[in-house]
C-alpha cells in the first residue's frame, strides 16, 4: 500500500486477476454440474413428458430463426457464365425497371412475364397488359407501340433454347387469334436454329438472350432488336 493509502497498480491487477479466476472457476463448476444436470435431466425429462407443449413453445422460436435467416442471409441466383451481367462501362441506368440477367434467370416464369411487361411500359408502350396464364393462347403480354401497332408477346422461361414447335404454336395464334401487328417471342435462353429459321420465315420477332440482355439493361426493345440485326449482317 502506498503512503497515500491507495494500492499499488500491480497489486490491484494481481488481486483482480485472482478474483476473476476464482469467479470463472465457480461459474465453470456451476455450468458443468448444476446447470448441465438441470438441462440434461430436468428440462429434457419435461420435454419428453410434454411433447405437444414443447412443440408449441418451440414453434415461435424456430419461425423467428427462419425469418431472420431469410432476412439477412445473402440470396443466391442461378446464373450463366456466357454473358457478363454487369452494365456496360459508362452506361447509365434508365428511368424505369432494369434487370441483370442473373435476376431474370432466378425468376418464377410468371414474374419473368411481369418483368417483360414492366420493360415494355418503361419503353413507352401503352395499354400494357399482362395476360399470361393457362388460357392465354400464347399472349402473355399485350401492348401498343408508338406507331399504334398491337404487340403480342409470348415469354418462355426455359432452361434450354426454345424449339421450333413452340414457335410454330405461337405463330398459329399471334395473328389469327390475337390480331397482332407485331408478334414477339422472348426466349430466356435463346432459340434453336430451326426455331430461328421458322421465325424469319413467318416474320416473327424472336428475342434471344443477347437481345434480352440489352433490353433488360435499359435499351428500348426495338433498338435492342435492331442492334442484333446489325450484328448478324456484319457477321454475314
């Protein structure tokens, strides 16, 4: 002890450490004996003897844990490596909904249809109507462009390229049934060569993955289709 009646800092530290060790030892002894016995015997015996009450008490806890995991855990998306999902350098996001391809990949087919309808509205199409369903007869989305033409869109959220059979079915309803001026078919993962040939022969606009990416990133639908046509002419 110092002359002023206070303890030396080193002695205070040693005394504090001894007290901490003693408290920790007492806590560990309680945890490993009394508490463990209570948890493993009394609590478990009660749970085993009252299963329905135990389930009722545990349900809110489990539900809260699931909600917390869904709220804070990062969401995974199915994605493809064939295209870069980032927006192009210097590209400004437009005023309206835009999507990355991995987001479209992960959507439910109905949500994908609604996303296409939202992009049409973003591009200035009017009277946009999502009519997808088992009785839509190939018209998932209907809209009118700035020329007053009726645009009928069928959307395919396939994990594979759309084949010629689907294109032929759409061709059988787009103009005869829905009176489309502009039949458009959107394939999340593109179209087979036969489907492309049939689309060209029947004057159907087929929006494959590359064009869809441009459209989803904010390019007007017609501009995105024109860009692919220009690329195909240049490649030829």
